């Protein structure tokens, strides 16, 4: 039940972020305090979670690479404006 609620909240947040032109990650990983953490403190995902996490984390890395030219362009424009004042 909690996983479904979390998934719905994530989907709702994606819908809110889209009009703001904020890149979102499509994949998500449902983690458990009981199975993915030692003594509820140390993050120790099982082998199946490692693959899911790698797939999820590949997405923001890809977004970062795709948006890098825009960041560089924005930085150049900022430096040019700063030099004019």
C-alpha cells in the first residue's frame, strides 16, 4: 500500500515539474528499510536493487550530458553580461 502511495506521489510530482521545464527521471526504485538497509541505518541494497538503482541513476547522468551545452551557453552569456557592467 505504501509503495503505491509513493508511486502516485512521484507521478504527481512529475506532472507538476513538467510545465516548469524541469527534467525528471522516469524510473524509480522502491526501497525497503527492512531489506535494503542494515540495522535501519547503513544502505546495503541487494543485487536486484543494484541493477534497478544503476538504471535509475543512468537517467540523470544522461540528462546532465544532454543539457551540458545549454549550461555552458548560459554560463558564457552570464560572463558576457557580467563583463558589460
